[in-house]
């Protein structure tokens, strides 16, 4: 990660569209060439981000995912902009539509093959030791090549072995937070999603455990 002078940062982001911002300022920018910049603010003085900044985590995760055959954004560079106390990752976006965008169309919402494909994809992530804390339909993209990939990949743990069952179950919790995502996954009692996940998982599962774990979100 290299230092970027404030004037150079301003030139790079000139005429950019602000995609996401909060009380503290810009978070995601779409540049005029179609590439993106994501800005990270260190939230605490003493934090692991001081030693391994989120911009570097994003870049490291992108490299590992690509080595493992999982589509994701292509990182162009990472910066530290000291004048605004931000770390920045500059990247080419992963082309395609998020699953959340796709299922906004009723025809795709009821697409059994899409649910089955997603179940297999989640199982493959877990088999490859990928614990994606931000796993939800807004961060999973269907590419033009009809492959599923990941975006917003800074917050991720990648192990050398399949995730243990407790981490797999915990990962499902991220999908329980979004009502529309949850309704899509639980169509037909969740049979399509769970049967596909179990078929491709490295673990032996009792379907009831998975079903109860995700379906309990109805009460959330």
C-alpha cells in the first residue's frame, strides 16, 4: 500500500459518483472510467486495522479468491491518504448483477436453478475454507459467464481446510438479516437451497439442523 498525496487523490476521484457515504464521509466512489474506489476509516485507535489495513485485506482476499477460481473484483492499487486518514482500494468491479438485483424480477425469484446454484456456491466456499462475514445476496454476483462471484470482500477469513460446522452455521446468520433474501432461500421450505448445499458440502449434515438454523430467522 503506497502513500497518495491529497492532490493526487482529488485528481483520481475527479467527477466521481458517490455510491455510498455515511456521517464521516464518502465510502464508495464510481470513477469516470467505470472503476471504483472504496475508502476505509480506522474506527478505533487500537485496532488490527493499524497493522493489516482493510484496503490491504481487500487486495489480499481478491488475490486468494482468484487463485481458488472464485470471481471477484480486480484490484488495481491500494493507497494511504494521510490528509484524510483513509486507506483506499482502487479496483475494477466484477461485472454482472447481484443476486438481490436478479430476484427483484419475479421470474428470477422463482428460478429453482438459481437457488440450487447458490446452495452449491455456498457449499464450495465453505469447502475451500472461505468464511465470508458479509455473505448476503447483495454481495454475490452472477457474472456474464453465468458464474457466481463475490464483492465487498474486505471482511473475510480464508483457511487452508474446509470450515468447521460451527463456522458454516454461523455464516448462515448473515443471510438471516435480510427479509427478502431470507424469503427467497426458504421457498418450498428451503428444500432447494439446503438439498444443494448438503449435496456439495464436505461435511455430512442432518438437514434438520441446517433448516432450523436458518428458519429460526422467521422469529428475528
